[in-house]
């Protein structure tokens, strides 16, 4: 039988027939890998939301030196000024009303958008799960709600939805991969301006969402917009959307990057768990290894068996933990929302694969030292020790 | 032709300052197909000699030739391969792998041989039938009696059809009936299959069933009777 394959059945039996030991070890590895994958998914979400991609085309125009939707106030009339800046493809005035400005897991963000055009464009990359755009258009207090928010608040098309003092009717629910769409309810701009300002200052918006024609000119266009409005009554600060999110979410980002330590510590735990389990197993099996070698198995066979067992433990625990994290994240639809922007924690196949691979590799590495010891032990010494 | 030729065999163990001369200038010839009992007081070096013959330990000096092969010439892996085809070892305490069934224990040495799965299965089944355990394939060692465990160990030792069987007090831990059963088996292997057997024992009546007895004392071979060589079945001294 092939030198590598012949060890597999014995290793498998050693694992599957010492159920308690195997289950405990695998459970420990699974928990640690779960933590690692979870933390990595959060970091992944932060990266995706805040790292500028080469193809980024979106800018956010905000009131200069204001950092919360409650205080960023810009005249809607800037829309035309911004649209006139060379390189701007479109500019959409957005009114944001949040029920909580701080970072929170239950934030509702109302975005007031123009009646025509914006939602049609926006829903192209997303899919309407229920309701219809026509319903939204036909009522001034209608909103279209992101799926994470809808699931959390158990909303259906046709339900009333009140938050942050805004009373609305759900006209539709949509699924989107964009983290910014998760905790959001898109309302009519005019409606939101009226309700939110209690009839006072119509024509005021929170920000403008700008699309540029050429991603390489993103920063230039941002500078040009701010330049043009610098001497107006309400000067602006324009940033790429990723930078905008990064600024708004700095607390959460700091927390998440700190949590990265937890991720790496989890990997250290995987290593320690396997190293310990294998060291004990090898000590328990000094006699078994001496028997096998008496029968003609080589030191290399023994070493391979030990590494294989360690790798299998890592692979099993890693697979359970990483897949559980994938499922849990997919199920929980976690979003950190603050100041009206969101960072999504989404499960990804690559984070899952990395979790499984790392646990397997760490397992195999943890098995190396015990494998070496076991393979070098003299047979007679093995029988005397046992 | 001699199956085994040992010349000036020495084995020292070093423990701190102290050198323990476990075997000193042992010369021994064992003929192919013979059944030899190795006797001697505790600590006289019987297990040590057996381990050297099995190639699981290396002598400090001297040579061991088995079937024309000087096993001192073999490296670690060469020796392992040699063991897997030439030697079957039976221990006093059976030494079965606890996590494997009787069948799987007997299969272990065959996993190193280039034979088909079907042939492997047939050989394991044959070996277990030969030792009278055809109905115990799926039993784990802990589910067997001592005598049954030892018979599984014998099946494991003979399943590769080795030329040399080494047994270290194979009946030392068994009750009288099980011991007799195991001895019957060894005598039969020697007679019917012509396998060379070297067996350590403390019990003179067990030794009497072998064709020849070699005495060790303090690491040396002592008063080996002249002309006592030969095959077990050449002599009428064993009972059946
Ligand atoms: N690995 C070792 N390290 C140190 N001393 C050893 C080692 N192996 C054997 N000895 C010593 O060598 C001597 C012979 O041991 P051996 O096991 O060969 O005796 P034995 O004849 O088989 O005895 P018993 O009948 O009790 O099994 C003993 O004094 C023993 O302590
Ligand atoms: Mg002994």
C-alpha cells in the first residue's frame, strides 16, 4: 500500500474511536476558529467599506466641520452648483434622519432621495424582495426598506413604520450587497424635509451623493466641489464614500482592529489545543508506536501518522468553526451603523476557506515536534517506557 | 544451513557511569526450521538477545546473520523492511493495539506489503482461523481473554509468513489451559510450516516442548548440551 495512504485508516480509527478526546479537542478548535472567522469577517467588512477601490466613483458632499447628520445642513440648491463641476456625472440631494447618532446595532437611517431617477438607478444593483417602486412613487410617506432593517424590525410591504419621529408606510423591501443599504429606509426627499424639520426649513438636505465620470479624477472632483462652495454661506467637505465611512466609523474601526488581536489569539489557541492534544496522544501511544515499528513500520510512517492526526484535528475543528461562523454571520445580518453610515459584517467564502486552511496548517505544524520525537524513539526504549 | 548465526555478540547498556554488560561474546547457531527455547534467570539477557535477533535493537559488537543477511549492514529503514518480511514477534503481554479490532491488528503488518486488498483479507482470515479465532474478527483486545489476545498476537506474527518467529515468554501471563493451547499452536507452526522459532521461557515443561534449549546466565551462554541441535519433530520429547 502507498506509504502515505497506509497510515490514514489507523489515524482515522485513533480519532474516531477515542470519541471523547476527539470531540473535546475538535470542539475547542471549532470555538477558536469560529472566533477567528467572526473577527476576520468584521475586519473584512471594515476593509470593504473603508478602503478605496480603484474603481470608486462615489463622493459624499458634507457640511464642513460637521460630523453628524443632525448638524450637517446644506441647501438643496447646491445640487445645480455641484452638477456643474466638470467630472460630475450626477448629484443627488439626500436627507438623513437617524434615530441614534452613535454607533449602534439598531440604527434606522432615513434617506430622503428625489422622487424621480434615484431609486430606479439604485435598485438596478439590488433586487426588490417585495412591494414595488410604483407603490413608493404613489405615496408621499412611502419608504423602501433595506432587508437587514426589515428583518430586524419584522417589516413587510404595507406595514406602518415609525422611527425617529418619522411616520412612514413600507412600500417595498430590497436586498442589496451594499453595507450602506442595510439599515436604510429610502423616503421621498420632500416628505422627509417637511416631517423632519416640522415644516420649518424646507430645502435643507444633509448631504449630496455624487457620482463622478472618471474614478481616477475622484479626488480632483472633490477638491473642485469644495473650492466652488468655499466662499458660500455653507462651505462643504467632499470625500470619497470610503473615506467618509472611515471617518464616521472611526470608533468602530478602532474597535474592530483591536478585535483583530482576538482573531490572532484564537489561532494561537488552535495551535496550543492541538499541540497539547497531540503531545498527550503521542505519550499515550509510545507502546503502539513501538509495536508498529516492530512490525516493520518506519519512523517516517510514525511521524506522518502524528502529523496527519494533528492536521485532521485542525481540519475538522476548523471546518466546523469556520462554517458555523459563516452561517451565524449570514443569519444574523450584522451591521454597525453610526452617523448614518453602515459597516456590514458579511460571511464570505474566502474568510471561511482561510479559517479552515489556517486551522489545518497550524494543526500540522503543531504535530511536527511530537512527530519528530515519536519517530526518533528507539523501539526497545519505547517498550520499556510504556 | 543455519538460519541464524551470531558471532561475538555483545550488548552494553550505559547508565550514567555504569556500563551494564547485558550480553558478552554470545556465539550461537540456530538451524532453519528448529524450535529453540531460551532459558535463564531474570536479567540474564534473554529479552535483549531476542530483540537483537528481531532487529529492533542494535548490538554493541559482533554480527548477526539471518538467512544469509548480515542485519548489521541494514540502515534504519532497511531494517524495518527486513523485519516486516522476515520476523514475527510475540510478546509476553501480547502488545495488541487497543484501538484496533483483532482483524485490524492482524492486518497491520500486511499493510506494508504489496498485495491486493482481497489477498490481504484472505491472509488475515486464514491466520485468525489458524489460531481458532475466526469468529472474533470484530472484537477489540479489551473484549478478549488473555489467551485469546495472545492468539491474536500469534496470528499477527505469522500473517506475513515470516521465516523466523521470536516469542518472549509467550505463555508467561497465561493460565495453564491457555498456555497449553498457545504452545500447541507454536509446535504446530514449527512442524507444519517449518518456521524457525526462538522462544524465551522460564518454565521447564514449556521449554521441553521445544527441540533444543539454550541457557543464558549473566549475559553468557552456559553448558549448552552437545548434539542437542535439530528440529523439534526430529525428537520425540514433546507431547501433543
Ligand atoms: N534499555 C536498557 N537500559 C539499561 N539497562 C537495560 C536495558 N535493557 C535491559 N537492560 C538490562 O540488561 C539486563 C538484561 O535484561 P533482559 O531484559 O534482557 O533480561 P531477561 O533475561 O529478559 O530478564 P527477565 O527474565 O526478567 O525478562 C538487565 O540487567 C537489564 O536491567
Ligand atoms: Mg525478558
